[in-house]
């Protein structure tokens, strides 16, 4: 089988890029011919791609106006497909249906559309709505992260073939003991409005007043970086907040933390939360739609609080800071429950999907 992954960019540092590399590497080492086509940003990947995988790119630069260059994109896409000759194209993001569907006209390859976000979220209503509608009509199968997303596609877009495949843990978490003595709270994510880092800083200002010896470490990059630095200074918490660049060795940060916090305004199914859970970190998160409640079992292995209420987020963090016993119990529960995100489960689901469409 020849499988082509079509992705917006490979050089991003988020969960979407990480999981694309994870699945691609698995498939190519299990008898599947794999290629990756990146729309923007060239062929270089932030995450390791197996040398047996051939990588193509439509554009080498990131600053491409996709709307103005739409027809050119389709033309280049079709040309590359004539070279690759895939049996299956996996769209890493349903919006890519807008390019894959016209690019494959007259081609017998099958399309799988992989939704990596909350199906209810519309960054651009018309673009997102049309792409979901087209994906539901022309894809052999849609893959979503949660049962809630499946219900949306079936009810709103009349999709018939929808599979739910949660992300797996993509790092080796075996052999590590929970560091209950640490006074670090960890957050990992892009510095954008979606991730709510501004709300996290407001929350941390309240925590810092009570526990000035604790530190918040934020691992990520993004367009809000400078304004978040300024916000930390305005709140006078810059000495207790560390901003750290993304790294392939994120497990180092997990080892040094005793609490993981997520402040997103909305999510799909955040891979970093799955990793934190499997590592055994107690978590505090906004109960945004969707993701956190599919990972955290409230008051069993973490705490869920009202979305965007930074005061309640601060209370949750303080609650865990003040109870070492709770942190240790939550850590043990998190590790045990993390088995449902085992890579073997993820790969088994994807093998079934590929066998269905082939």
C-alpha cells in the first residue's frame, strides 16, 4: 500500500506534527510505502522522520497566501501526486480537503480526513464549514479524536464512516518516578490565544502571592510571546515564570515538574496532556470543549475547573500545592489510566482504518 500524508507544514512543534511523524514512522516500518507532502515550509521536519520516508513540499516558504495561490497549489499538488501515485491520502486536518479533493479528480486514490481539532471550532466559518462538508461527502473515512466529534460529523454533516482514534502517548515514559518534592508547575503549548497562556499568567499571579517559592515553566513559542512577556512583568511575576523554547526532549520538563496545568480556551485532544498523564503528573485544566475531560478524571487523577475562570484555575493549582498526598495519589491513578493511550491501541485502530479503505 502507498500512503501519502498531506500536512500544512512539517516544521511546526505541536502535537499534530508530532503524531504525524509517529504514525508515518510506524507505518513505514511495517511494510507500508509512506510519503509526506508538506504544503508550506519546505521538507524539514521538527520531529524525526524515518529515512525511508520520502518528503515533498509544495512551497519552501511559510508566508504563502493560500487563497491567492489556490489554483497554483492544486496544480503543483496534482503534479506531485502523479509522481507519488498513492493508494491513500491522509489529510492531516480536514481543511486540507479543499485542496486534496480537486487535486485528486480523476484519480482512484482514497481519501482519509483526519480531524485534529474540536469539530465545533470554526476559525473561518465558511472555509471550515465547507471543508467539513466536503470531507464528509468525499472521504472514504473521517478520523476524529473524541466521541463528541464523531457525533458532530454524523449529525451536522451526515458523515457515515467516522472512526474515533484518540492520540497515543508518543514518548517513552517507563522507568520514571514521580517527583513529589518538585516545586515546578509545567505548561506546554503554543503561545497563542487558543492555549490561554494569558489566563494562566493571571492565575499564576494569584498562586505566586501564596506560594512565592514555586515556579511556573511555560514551554512553547508563538505569536503572543512578546505580549505574554510584558504581561508577566506587569503582574510582577517574571521572577517566578520561566519561558522555555520547545524541545524534542520534553520528558526533561516532565521529570522536573510536580503539577501540569492546561489553560486552553478550546482543544481537540491535547497530546501533551496525554503524555503528562502517562508520565504520572497530576493535572489542573479548564474543562474546555473538548479534550481535557476525555483525559482527566476529575478528582481522581486531576482537577477540572470552569473554562476561562483563572481564579478557579489558581485555586486548583493551590489545592495540589497544599496536598502532597493528593499529588502522589493522583500520580499513581494517572499512570494506571494512561494505558488506554498506549501506542499499540492507536496503531491497531489505524491498521483497521487503512484495511477498510484499501
